[in-house]
C-alpha cells in the first residue's frame, strides 16, 4: 500500500482589469509583514461601468516587484490600470468606525494578487508580461534530425526564427487585451 503526501487543490481565479490604489506594507501583530494593495476592478457594460473593490495581498516576487514600481505613480495620483489575476477570494465583514456609515456592517472582498499581465499609467502602456513558453512552443522550435549539412541546419533555424517584434506602444494599439507580451519598460 502506498501513501501519498501530495495534496491537490482546486483553483478559482478571477481575471480582470482595474485601477491600482492604496499600495502599502502591512505589519500584523502576529506573522510577517506583507505587501498589500486595493484594486478597483471594472465590471459591467463599457458605457455604464461599475467597480468592485478587492483588498489584495500581493503574492509572488514578480507581482511584488511590479506593484512596488507603481508606488510613486499611485502616490502622485496618476491613473494606474492593470490586467490582473486573483486567487483565494474570501469575504470579510467589518463595522464602519467613521463617517456617515459609522456603526453599519460592511463587506470587503479579500484575495491574493497572483499575476499582473500589463500596466498602464495615465493610458500609456509601461509593462506587458512576457509569454511563457508551452510544451507545444518548444516542440515547434526543435529542428527535426536530417542528413543535411550544418549549413542547411543553420538556414533551417534562421527560417524558423520569429520575426522581430514591434515596439510596445505600436503593439498595444493593435493587440487585443489578452495578447502575449512584447516588451517590458524599465521605469514609469
């Protein structure tokens, strides 16, 4: 009889786009400090948009790096819009302590920010995630063994080389929102 210690999980992810707000370092009384931010996600028809607010814990080193790069832009009250993927959604109830709703119950959606696919600051694309190669992509890149000479193999590899990519600004205007990435801007 074999015993497996591997656990399996069912993932529930939320993808969307929204505005990045309230980037902060949270230092709880118990546990380690972590990076957090709010996302005001767009929802509904484009001519009558509503917003769903998510209070997120930023997970993963790449997402943390990208959110930290946005701190200055958010603090300067620029419009920072991101394409995102969230996981581990849960609702938290709380009681308002100030304002006109003081004493009323409220609900906050909490989640983990897992991935940022792109970032726009004041409408300008400043980051687009690089596509991750799949097994099919790797198989397409392989040159089948032949009895050809090394010069022929080199020519075959050049023929399979992808065409040069367009600059990010041009590609952003033409590509759909879920298209693979083309480049990364260093600062914004």
